[in-house]
């Protein structure tokens, strides 16, 4: 969870976060109103946006 906080704070890059780790966290925190859920959701959006941005460079 500290890794996700560091990502959101800009202390580590989105590439440093494993997709498998994000899936694990999403499976673990499934309560939509919890702080952990919102943290995971935000981290997933950041990582996916970075991957999409990278893919668009090739199109």
C-alpha cells in the first residue's frame, strides 16, 4: 500500500508498479467507499494512463 501512496505522490514512476500487484490489491480491497479502494483505483488509473500514453506513441 505504501508503494501505491508513493506512486500517487509522484515519488515513484508508474512503470515501477506491477500490473499483478495492482490486481492483487484490487482483489483484496473491494469496498467502494473505503480509503484503500480509492487509493487502488487511483493508482490503477495512473498506471493504465501511462501505458496507454506509451502505446499511443506507436500509433
